[in-house]
């Protein structure tokens, strides 16, 4: 929060350096949170032409985008996990879409000489206010409260359910890192088999349908880009 004119103004989002200082972490720590699918990063845009719509699953490799809205996007737009991680690792990343609700898509429209992409640099990465609050509540981190005349009362710890049977955070980290180390798989089925082998090396054997369900949504985003690169 900032103090403007004697009153407190809540910031809509926080820069990467500010977040690292607030949480006492490094940029590499932030990258690890992103790789584990524990933190969503965003980029601020203004008046960016986008297309929004729904995704219809045709088969393992084909998805049909059904547009229902064209508009101009302004504010903090969420990045896909792979986009944010690549930006942190490489310093910048060219993107053509943003993270949307399950079964939905948000793509950047090509207009005139604009190819329908933007370049996101590490310096442009931000964390939305709501995402900051969510992450701090789950991780039990955050800036220390300012001292006052009365002792601060710590909020009660959030209730935690039973521990999951499988380490899905480690699963997402491996699924992302394998894209860069082993190269992208040719099909969703190959992606599933790759992750089944990873679980097997750990002596674990979750149901294949569960793995496929978890990988299907990011694969819908990745597959069209892979097809364009192969072409």
C-alpha cells in the first residue's frame, strides 16, 4: 500500500523486486514457485486488442477455438505457467495468449503490422494484489506488520486438509522442466507416458486418467504453438 494525500491507497499489483523484498526471497525462488504452479505472475497491458472465447476438445491433438468476444484488455493479465517461467529464466518471452479460466482462452489479435504477439520482459512481471494475498495465506509469508501501541494479533493458521497421496507440486515442476530439458512431446499421450515414467521412478503409480486430466489444459495451449514451429 502507498500513502497518498494522507490516506492509504492499495496497489493493484507489485513488481518482482518489491515481491522479492517483501517475502525475503530471490528471483530464482519466485521461478521455483512458478514452476511448482504455486504462483501466477502477470503483465500490465493497456488497450491491447484480444479475442476471448471457449475451447472445444476434438481429440488429443486438436482443439477448436470458438470466439465470442473481441475487446481491448487493460490492466494486469495473467501469464501461463510456461510463459512466466521462460521470462524469468531467459529475461524475456514472446507471447500470443494469456491465462484464462478452464475451457476458455484469451489470445492477442493480429492487427495491421502487429503479429498478434507482445514481448514480456522480466522487468514487466508483476503479482496481482489478490494473488499476493492468496499466496501469502497459503505459504504463511508476508511483510511484518507495522508496530503500534497494541500488540499485533496473529491470524489463526488456515485449516489444512489431509496431505495429498501424490506430490503434485513436484509433478508440475517436472512437467515444466522436462519441456526444456527433454524437448516437447509430440502428443498428449506421449506427455502422459513421460510423467508416468517419472512417477514410476519414484515408486508411485497414479491413475493415467488423472495425469491426462491434469496435463490436458496446458497441452491445449502448448500444442498449437508446437504445430506452428514444426510447420
